[in-house]
């Protein structure tokens, strides 16, 4: 076991980024912000909950907090389909942190009524939460004092991307019909509605201020913050509108047919035109990462293989069957992926970590290793596939990696363990157990598996919050009901799960249980 991976990364291009976050072994928790429940949230977790969540992490020895993407989803709910790669989602605004409204008894009463009604719901009701929070946010906007008005206008002047985004939002919300659907066209039309543009400036100013403050508080508590930067954006996004030249709008990204999806997958998002991005010195990407750097210490690159090659499908196709790899020449994949990743490293001080799941060409992981960028090791999928198909012991994982038991797109550990008898058998064998495996993933079983994974070689172990709560016995009922997302399935169950216990109660009532997790992770603990 290597306690400090500095000797492994000090000669890598990413070493300055490692120096900012440290090279010792760490334990972290991935918690979708929408899943957080608190005694102050309004139907969904928000930026004001991050500090209390960090206290939960501190008690269980975690020094890394990872979240899913926080960008504006418009009226949607899937965090990987943002309408802006820069703007934050207004649904995450902490309304009770708007100080000028504290003495407004009517507003505070309406906020409390909304909180009581929406917190009674088991899952996130996105349309209702957006409607209620938007109405209250607009009231706060109407009553904003002069210093706040000056501040959000100054913020708009300092953030060039905000003008086009605000115009896009105003035109969409007000059903305006600009003469030309372009940046200039929408800004020209939306600028006739000054108050509506100001509302968008105000909203992003509040979100930016609150998330920056949360980041500062997390760092003060010894917690590193990991953001998620989706590689793709929605076809109906302000980014595609403003920068069509860097996208291949005739193609959609997806995945080829495999044993899990006979027709492949078609995500509908346009792919990038690598040569056009390169010709612009990757300006859009550089700006995107520089904005993200305001909030995060590390960032997850979703679908990192897309930087090397995309599975591209003609945009009018319904499935992913009739696609092709772009670029088609396999010898170009490594060169292209390396150039993207080296650009990312030069553009930001944040340390990247890569989501490299699925069918990954060897050159992808080779380049990640050469640059000192962590890939992801999901225990259930780490087998000796070319050998006896037994599990690879975590002690043999690459030290420059992130180990975990599940992801937001998979079953929870408990759900997978209890549904898959072969998995239980093979896991028990890998752990050196002589007795038959229990059929149920009791808290004791989950804790034992966490310790086994934590004792492995990966420098990071980041668990989904559900697996942590299962280790404490706090998730009741069918584990399928605690899953975050089922890919390729449209369901209100997706992206709507919320923790059954408020974070304040985790701190006050379960601090000793959280301390038991700290003991399990040993030297990883903060």
C-alpha cells in the first residue's frame, strides 16, 4: 500500500495540480446535491446545504465531496443535458441566505410554507420546485437593495458569457421571436426587456456568490470539492447557438451496440469538431474550465473516451446502431485525446479525474496514466477478463485511480449484491472468505466490503452516499428505490432520489455511527 503517491506523479504533467490537492490517500463521498435533505431546504438540496453536508463528511473521515453537474438544465432534470456549460441552475439557490429578505416577515412565512409543503415529498418534483422557488426568487429580486443591484450588474459586465445566456433564457421564457436566432439576434430582442435580463443577471450573481462561499467553507473544513464537467451539452443550448462552429451538428453522440444495448445508445447531443476547437486554441473549453475553477478543486471529466473518439450517429437516427467512430482512423485517437487533456491541464489549476467506463480503447488509459490522471475503478466491473474472470483485488488497482462500489448510473452496492448471486459468491471468494456469502447486504456486510476496498491501492476511494448510508443501516426498503438513475430509461424515478434523513440529524443523532466509517477507512481519514 502506497500512502503517498507523490513519487508516481511528480514527473507527470499533472503534478502542479496534484500539489494543490495533495498526494496522500483520501476518502470521499459523492452526493448529488438534489438528493440532500435538510431542515432548511425547499424540496431539493441547495448551495446552503453544502456546509452541513461537509460536516457529515468530516465526521466519517472523508476529505473529498463530489457532486453531479450543477449547470442550468432549463426545464429539465437530467444533469448531463445542460442548456449552458457556464450558468448554474437556479433550482439550487438558497433562498434563506438572501440577507435583505430576512426582515420581510411575509416572504419568510411564504418560504417556510413552501419548505413544509415540498419537504413532505419523498422525491424531487422538479416542475413544482422550479415554479415555487422561481416565484420566491423573483420576489427577492424585486426587493433587492441598491448595493445588490449594483453588484449583479457589475457581475454581468465581468462575465461576457452571461449576456448571451440571459438573452437565450429571456427569449425562451417569454416566447420571443428574434429576427435571427443567433447571439446577436437574441440579445437584441431580449434587451428590449431590461427587467427580465436583469433578473437573469441577479439570479446568476446570487448562485455564483453562494457556491463560491460554500467552496470557501468546505476548504476551511479540510474538504476538497469535486465538480462534474460533462463533456457534452444539449443541442438546444446557448453554447450551440453561440458557437456552432465548434460542433458537428449533423451528428449525435452515443454508444455502439453491445451486450447491454443491442441498438446501441443515441444521446442526441452534438459532438465536437476537434479541428475547429483546435483552430480556436480551445477558447470555449478554456473559458469553461476557468469558470468552474471558481467553485471546485478537482473536476470529473464525464465520458473521457469522447476526447479520443466519439461514437457518432447521423442526427436523424433514433438508435445508436448506424454510427461510426469519429475520427475513424484509430491511430489518431491517442494524439487527439492527449491534445485535449494537455489543453485542460494548461487551462486550469483543478486536478482532473476521468470517468473511463465502458468500452475503452487501450490508448485512452495509456494516455491518462502518462499524464498522471486518475481513472475510475468500479469494484464489480474490475475482473481478470482475459483470465479466470475472478475479481482483481483492490490491492492491485493502479495507485493513481479512484476506487468505488457503485455509480450514479448503477445499482447501489446493496442492490447489486442482493440481486446477483454470482457476484456475492465471487466477491466473497475475492475477500478470502471460506463461508457462504450472506444473501442480504446487512450494514455489517457493507462495512466489511468498504474496509476491503479502502485497504486497496487506489489513492482515492469515493463512495456514493447511498452506500455510506447502507453501511449505517439508514436506507430502508427495496434498494432499487434508492438508485439515482437507470440509463436509457425515461422515468420520474431518475434524478429525483433524496436522502431520508436530514443532514442535521446525521450530525446530531448519528455522529457515533459516522465515526465507525472513519475507523473503517483507516489512514484515508482526514
